[in-house]
C-alpha cells in the first residue's frame, strides 16, 4: 500500500487499478497518489506496466478494475471516468510522448493551439505567440513561438510539447522517458523546468528507467515490477542499488568488469569519410578514426549528429560522398553490403524492427539473415530446414532469448529479446567470417530493461575479449564511459575528438557533444 | 496460423454450400436436377422452351435490346416458355452457359453474338435433338442454323437520307470493328449517300467497341469537330446520336428506333425486327417444318431488317425517293452492291451489270470511293 | 451517446480462426438472401440452384457441373499464383491480365504459324505443348519485365505501369484477331483459324477439364517450394516483410524485382496458354475474362498461400458458375447475380477484420461521475 503523502494536496489518486489484456495482466491492483508540487518518478523495467498505467490515466485504455480520482479544476478529489485523451485534457491531464506529435512545417505557436477547443477559425496568432512566449519565460521553456518546427533541435521540440500541455491548462503532466533524446546538459535543464512546474503547484509524473535521473530529479519514486506497485519511497531515502533491486527483484551489478588487455591490429580504418543523410544533406563530415581488434570505440553524440549515417557507412549500407574505408588493410570503399558482411562486419542497427529484424517473419527467418547463402543453412539454391532449426535453437539457448518458439514472429518478442536475437545473429555472423569481426552496435541498450541491458553489455565485452573490434554508438554517456576503451564524439557529423574513456569525465564529453572541440 | 484461418474459411464456405445443397435436394426445381450429361430432352409435353443467350444487358437500347423485343414476341406465343441470360462474355464462359441451357431441357437455344459461334457448334454436336440458332456467324450443323439480316439494305437507305440532309457534305461514321459486316455497312451507306449527293464524303473513325459509351461519344465529337453535320454509327449505344444532338447535328441510329431517347435530330435508323424471324422459327420448329441447318440472310422483304421512323427534318421528296428504293429492293429489282462499284484506289470491284455474290459480300474488305478513312490491317 | 471503437486484438484467440469465417459466410448468405427476397426470389431455391450449377450432383457421381467449375478455376489458379508471388514481395503486379493475354498470343502464334514456318518440328502434343508453354512463359515474363525494369532502374510505380500495360496487351490482341491473324477462311470475321488438333491440350472424361489444371497444380507446388524452401524465396519474403532489413542483410532489391516479375509474368502467361490451347483452340474475343484482376481477390483471400489459392480459386469459380443460375433458373437480371457475388466477397473479405480487431462499445456521457 502507498503511504498517503504528507503535506501537499493530492492531485491524482489511482485506486486498486487492474488492467487485463487477453492473456496478459498488465497492471494488478496498483495504487498511486501524486501530489501537487511534486515530481513523482515512475520507475520500472520495460514491460513492468508503466506505460499501461499512464495510458489508463490519459484515457487510451479503460481500467479493468479500480478507478481514478482527480482533484483538478478547483474541485475536490472525486472519482472520474476518462474515456479518451480528449477527456484527459479536459480534466487537466497531459502527456509528452517519446515520439513527438508535432507538425513539421507549422510554427511553434500554431502547433501549440492545434486541437485546442475554443480557438476561433481564424486564431489571433499574435496573441497566441505572446501567450506562448510568456509561458516559456515563466517555466524556463524558452522557444521562439514563430519558429517552424523543422528548424528546432530535439531539446526544443520537447519544450514545445510541454508548452502545448501548459497552454491547455494541464495540471498533471506526464513525461514518458523524456531524457532519452537529450544531451546531459539538456537533461539538466529539463530537470530545472520540471522543478519550476512543480513549484507552480502542478503534479509531474516522470517515467524513466534511468536510475541516475530518477535520483536527481524526483521527490518520490514509485517502482513498478510485473505490473504491481512494489514500493513508493521518498527519493531522499533511496539509493541506486536499492532502486535497482526493487526494479529487477534481485541484486544488479553496475560496474561491468572491463578487463584490461592490449588491443591488436587495426580492423577498421576510416579516412575523411563523408556522407549525406536520406534527404541528401551532409550528415557525416570528413571523419577519420581507427578501431583495433579487442577494442571498444564508443561514439557519443546527441541523436541526429551523424552517428546513424556513420554506422551505415561502415557497414556498407550508405555510399560515401568522399573518403575511404579500409577493413583489415583492404580498401572496401563502395563495395556492397554483402561485401562488408563477408569481411566480418556485423551490425546491431539502431532501429530493431525497422532494420534489424523482419518483424512479420518467424525468428528462424530472422536468425539466418546473415548466413542463408552458405552451408549449412542452404545447400545450392535450397534452404535446409533442419540446419535452420539447429541454428535457431542454439541462438535461443546461448543468448537466453525468451520466446514461445522459434516460429514466433519477431515482432511479438519484447524489445530485450529482439535485441538478444539480433546480437546472437550478428556475433555469430562475425565469428563465422573467418576474419577478426567488426561489430557496429548502434544504441544496443536503448529501451531495454535492466536485465536485458546487462546481457547485451556482457555479450559485447565478451566479444571484445575474444578479439572483436567493436564500435558502440550510444546516447547513454554512463554506458559509453563504462564499456568503451576510447570515446569519439560527433557533433554535426564532425569528429570533435577521441578521448580515453578512463580519463574522460561526463562533463567534458558533454561539452564536446555540444560542439566544443577538445583535443587530448 | 494464417493457413489455419484460411482453410477454416474455405471449409466453412463448403459446409455452408453443402448444407444448402443437401437439405433441399428433394425440393429441387424440376429441370435443374436432371443435369446428367448429354441426355436428349425433346419436349414430350406441348410446352416449347426457348432460351436466349445475350452478350450485353437487355437494357442496352441497342443490339441486345432488339433481341429482347424478339424474345418478348416469342414469349407471347401460346405454349411457349422463354428464358434468357444476359451479359455472357464471348469466351470460355459462353460454352458452359449454352450447355447448361441445353441440359435444362430447352428445345430451342438462340445465341445472339458472333463470338458464340464455335461454342454453339460444340454444344450442338452433343445435343442433336435441340435446335440451335446462331446469329451473325457462318457455321452450320444439322441442328444449328445461322441467321442474319441484310442490314446493308436499310443502311443504303439511311445513306440516301444522310446525303440529302448534309449541308457541309461531310458525314461522320462511327465504326465499330474492322470486320466485313461493318465495312459492308459503311460501303452501302456511302453508296446511298452518293446516289443522292455525289459531292458528299463519308469519314470513318474506328472505336474498336460494340458497347463503349465514352469512346463512341468522343469519336462522334471528333467527327463533328471535323465539320460533319450528320453522324452514323454501328455500335450498340446511343452516344453518337446524343453527341450529334448536343452539337445541333443530325444522326442516323442503329438497331432500334431510339427517337424517344434521342429526339428529332435522329433522321432515321436501320433497325432489327427479330420478332419477324424468331416467331416463324419457333412456330416451324413446333410444326416440325423448320430447316434445322438453314443459312438465313434475310433482307427488307422479310421484315427482319427495316427502317425506323423519319425525323421531321427529312423532306417529303427524300422520303418518296427512299420509299421507292425500298420497294425496289423488296421486289428484288435493286441491290446496293450491283456494279459498277469502284474501291478507294479506283479499282473496279464489281463490273457494271454484275452484282456481288453473297460470299464476296460476307468477306468484303475494301472501302468504296467516297469513304474517307482506312481499314486497319497489319 | 454510444460509440463503437475498433480495438486491435493483442492475442487473437484460436477459435476465431473458425468462428469468423463461418459467421462471415452465414451473414453473407443471410444478406444476399434478403437481397434476393427483395427481388422476389426464394433465397433457398436460389442457393440450391447455385449449388447445382457449381457442383451438381457431385455426391451422386455426376461430375459435369464441378468440371465446369474446375475449368473456370484453372486460369484463376495460375494468375492467382502469379500475383501472389509478386505481392509476397509487396510488388503490386496489377498486370496479370495483360501478361495472361501476352501468353495467349505467344502460344497462339506458335500453334498457328510454326507448323508452316518450321515443318521439321515434330507435330505432336509433347513438342508443341512444350513450345507453346515456353513461348507463353517467355511472353508473359517479358511483358512483366517492363514494369520490373522501370521500377528497378527509375523507381517508377509498378501499379500504374502494370495496369496500363494490360490495356496495351488487350488492344494488341484484339488487333491481331481482327486483322493480321484473322482466319483466312473465316469470311473476314474476327478470330484466328483453329489450331491444329495436336496442339490442343488433352481433355479428360468428356469434359472441358484439360491438362491446364494440372499445370496450375504443378505451378502451386512450384510457388510453394520457391517461397518456402529456397534462398530466392527467403529473399522475397524478407523484401516483402521489411525492405530495410533485406538491404541490411545484403539482399539485392534490383535482382529480386526482376526475378519475381519474371516468375509472376511467366505464370500469368501460362494461364493464357491454358485458355487458348485448352479451351478455345483459337485466338478470339474473350481470352482474358478479367482473370488477371479476379486473381488479385483470389490471392488476397488466400493470404498469398499457394494451396489456399488453389482452394479459393475453385470456390470463387463455383460462385461464378453457380451465379449463372441466378439468371438462368431464377430469371433475375445479371446485375443481381453480380451483386450477390459482391455481397459474398464483401462479407468474407470484411469478416477477416474481426479476427484481428474487436469492437468495443464506448458509452460517452458526462465526463464526471461523482
């Protein structure tokens, strides 16, 4: 049971909420109260029921059992039925989703009033712009109201989303994993903004699985595990290890043991590599670096600064506009993706279902993606079913992929298990090439729960020890600094410098991510 | 799982259909359940069953509509029942439909499109006691006659009317397919035009349709744009006639008298009166006197082909002229394809004093002088 | 106020695999029945007539009706497989109609002109069957290659190109049988001469069922093996499910577009050969009868599964063949038959949504209930 909060008026109380989907119990008898003036973190692994719970609050789902009480709009706490997101907004509840819902070629002010009831057919944009600017000023959410959305950075887009909620008079703000797309500095600024909002008497619910942020930003933490509220505690009484244990249900090791060993020969060498993004605009600008056998090179950067394109360049998926790539000393510039695969290049792509897996096809089909052209998976033009089954069973067992069967469509697996499946395939494909493998892992732990993150990190470290050259692209600076030997920072597609991971500080890397060139 | 769902669906369909079939097998309508392979089903009672196979909907106001008028006349006879099926494609489906009619115990089956010729012949071979009548073809069997009308005769007459009416001396002809029947019609029409107005020319546009409202409308409009003030046609829609009316021109129709749909811009039309052939066929079959493998190509004298009503703008002089010519044709004193006939290239095709044989007419593949246009070949 | 909302089923229960199709069919029969009643026809009598038309007294050992259903199904099987292969890769080949026609033209060309042009070739069914089949496959495949190349090189929409090529093929074919390939002994009437008898596909049991249906069944085996047992089929499935993942795996989109369209066009071409060599024995009006378009429905209802395509083709053919009875026995206009067929398809296709979604009744009233 949740202890009733001391002080501060209760803004929302979820009472005994159970949400059942066919065959799945997403939330079970959850109680949660959030007060005005507090930042309440909702912590839990993927699949713990955080999103479902919040979806009930914003009217996307109806609870199977239990109810919701609200004290918004000046009314006392009373039971409400929330049928739709529109109802939720009317009742003063708003949510910032992970994927922003903004219209790219409209201005900030236009986006803010989009869908607001009571705005005339021809709105007075001057007035709206002034109101938006005033709101921004008050809560530390400065954005030019006349700027068009496509001109703004990710951090600013998030501000627009928050402004939208404030303009609609939201008294309860829910933010779903808001720091995933931000630099450390931007995250810190967001923390300040959230505090402003709380001080203004609003209730802020902050969904996260990042323990550091939860500890830094929130007043209280509710931990969900397997759909149940396992604890609600004051943040000042919490520590990282304790929260992690509550979340996972067992002890978790935070410092991966990265054994020191000397890197070997150069596997990949990039020489002034430049490339365009999918719209034809320059994305990677004359980047040069090397990766050696037995080494993890971390690539840091705010999302959208060329990491994605760089990963495609060094796996053969994107053609270069300039520069040269060599693998094992051979120039491979311009060869086909298959050529890269044959030379031992593995790729854990950023977008699991977008690129890494064919979601509608069974796991077996996904496992053979890199090996279907050679024995024993195929013989001549035909696939060999028995070999495929053997391979699939081996992958599932070795990487502990949790799935009903190897015939299950990849889409139906959880994110963590999808990632394990990709890792199993990619690590094996590299090993089967006969050359020192190069593993390009882009955001391999994004969106995964603690258990899966551990598994992925351990797998990468094990490959490093076995001599693989690894490029690790991540938005999680802690992860980069823990796992990598060296960290390269990209800003606007340029290499801002490579730092030794042991000596680097988060602050320094953060500055480089913001565009300050720092050389060692 | 996908296959599972699908096979379930199929099975369900089968079961559903099977249930219907099973339950009511005993109440099956007589005539449909004795569909055993070719058994001969001559009517032993005195009801004669006649079935019609149509290529288009009966509401086409053209070819099929004209046959439907014939069927209604047959239906009105005592002791006769008729059925029909419309919209049957000229292709693999036709043979099945004809055979199903044969198995359903019909005594006479009339198939009303050229493309039904071979299917009709095939089924006729299997049912020697059923009389088949095929319209507009050229193949026969002991129990399959081929029947058609000398439509070129009334077309010649409408050519005379058009020739007398035109002021621009340009007459448009919206032609269907480049086959002898259509070419013969264009030639007869042109000869009729030139008989009253040697300065007039007939311009031909092909649509490659029998029933293509948009194409036929566009073709007529193109001809009107080119200066034509009278539009004739060979297709089964009234679109060319309507196009002419919209532009203040005149038209010559086809198949039936479409004045009530088109208005008085319609000068006249060569038309079919299938009742004048279908009723005698049915009566003769009932009497046992029908010549089962006749090749019938009837002209104005049989009433199978005729002329529609005259439009109010047709002068009495023209009407007198046309009626006189019609009387000559009925009396056998005149035929449009009696010489001299000269083709577009100036070669004499029929010498003065000679008349074209039926066989040559059926394979006619040249345009006479006065036609502006080409027969597409190769 | 009550609203209805579609909600995706996260985990569709298995019993729906049976319940949904059965209910769909029953609803289809009820809905068509109401329609028939409105036209003054007894629905039960009509369904009996349709069943008799499509299957006849099949349990009493009478096979004529069902043979006609199989004849009608044959080109649907081949064209259904043709579009399924392309659809599996999400390559929208709407051009099976034109590819069928091209196959029919090529087979007719061989049957009509090769015996005179090359009298040395043995004039028997085996040799000519293979030559006609080869020509039909080649013609269909080459016709399909045009949109494939345009897509592969220039990224031109295959939907538009395949659709438009249908009309070109159909117009060319009507041009052929009304002009240059016209039967010289046919008094100038449209239609080619009859093919020599040794080019006719053998028919069975005194019905019109001919070798082409076995070609169709073989093709189903071929497509099944291709899609589920071979490397090429794997690449096609991968491209169809997620082209990005295929690119990631080093699969060439270019190569597969061409391969798939060669197979697809070839199968449709074979359907054309089956129609001219098995049924009409000449090139004439009515070769395609919309099979290439109906094939899209077949492939869709069959969820692109080769064996299901065979079954769906037969069932759809039964609905078409039985549908004649709505006119012939019940004396209703052709349009009623088409509406009844449409209603049945609508329910069967539309019913599928209920196996993936559920309907929720949402009562909307005052937002606050104290």
